[in-house]
């Protein structure tokens, strides 16, 4: 599940990350746990839609979730 389109436009991903970062700063009134569960509530249906629309395969979704788990549990900041 690559964030890059076939055209190889990495700027789109960077712009998306920046926009999400700006949004996150407006939600600082929520504690970390509430915010994390709120994100999860949106990530789950997004991944399901990606599967339904063929944007990714089940194995790619599993790989994404494994990487997410590894990133969280490793303690390395990205």
C-alpha cells in the first residue's frame, strides 16, 4: 500500500501530512486517548473503503497495520 501514485508524486503525501498536522493542532483540547480513539474511528472505515474499492489488498492493509503497530511499540519517533 504505497502512498505514492503511479506518477510518483511525493508532494501530494507531504501536503496531506501537513494538512493533517494543521488540523491536529486545532484539536489539542482532547486528551491523547480520546484523540487516538477518534482517529481510529475514522481510520477503520477509510481502510475498509480502500479494500472495497481495490485501492489496496487485504495483505497490504495487514502490512500497513503491522507497520503501524511496530512504529507505535518501537518508540521511534518519525
